[in-house]
């Protein structure tokens, strides 16, 4: 379990360097609504309103998401301080989904 999470965080850094991530609430929200986001990472310690907004949107638009990581972990993995991250590339998204559901 721990290994999958570590792998996911490492992959997050890789996806960021490959420019396959979007971040920032407005941008990710727009990408969910236009079906561009294939997977969403939402910090487990995000505010209640933010968490509700993104979980509702992800469910409505059938975008898989994970709240397994804290803001700190997401920020450390990507090198940016972020609460929500959208994964744009389908290959990365599939791998994240795989890693996050194997827990």
C-alpha cells in the first residue's frame, strides 16, 4: 500500500515535468467540465467547500479522483503549493487510477 502511494507521488512529479498536469481550482474545474481532466488529485485536507465542489463535479462528469494525499504531499511531489491537480494525459490518468485503487 505504502509503495503504491510513493509510486503515485513519484509519477506525479514525472507528469508535472512532462507538462501533463493542470493545477489551480478554476483551471481544473474547467478541465473537469470540458472532459479534459482524466484524473483529479484533491488534497485530503482541502477545505470543506472546496472538497465538496470537486467531489461533486468529479462524480457528475465521471472523472476519477483521489483524496489520498495532503496538500503538503501534493505540493512536495509537484514542487508547487497546490490543493487540487488535474491529470490531462489518459496514460498517466490510468496509471494513477490503478495505483490509487490497489490500496
